[in-house]
C-alpha cells in the first residue's frame, strides 16, 4: 500500500494496537500516524508495520498481524524466551541469559494451546509485549 506522508524521513517501524497510539520501534517517528492511518482499512490491529519513503512524499508501507499480551510492569528484560517440554520442564531466558525466575503470566499467554511450545516475547512498552508462539 502507498501513502502520502511527507518528506522528513526515509523509514519508520511501528506497532499498532487497538485503542492506543502507534508504538514507535525504529526509524523516524514523524510519519507513523500518517502511515498507520493509511493502513486502517487494510489490516486489523494488532500489527507490526514498516514504511519506506519512495519518491518525494510517497511512502510504501506493509504490515503483518501479530499477537500481543500484557505482562506485569516489573517483568525483567526486553526479550523473553520460554521453552516448555511435553514432560512439563521449562527453560526461561531473559535477554539471552538463563533465568530461574518464574513468570506465571508468560505461561498464561500460551493458554494451554500446546502441550510443548517455544514462546518468544519482545517488549513493546512498559507492559505490552509482542508474542510469538510455536509448538514443539
């Protein structure tokens, strides 16, 4: 999709969650509101989007649906990786380092969808996390 969003930047990366202002993740923040508005009829939130200025004020923007979850504000780190085996064994990494800290809210995100799984959570803001969940 394309949008006319000005010439002040060359790229923008952001996440849109219903009922919230777009969350700036990278590039220039200036065109994000315009780019998000351009996607309003194309994809339902939550989604991650990347906009790249093409020529003059014209931007190309693409988006993919994502899953998001709220975790407690005191959750450590910016990236969590949780592995749960069929035997019920768990292994948690916080920012790439093994951790023995339990994060029950993280296991709740999986919601019993799989007996064994790998869950990756990336912090978007204080409480909001982008979630990736894959069965093992």
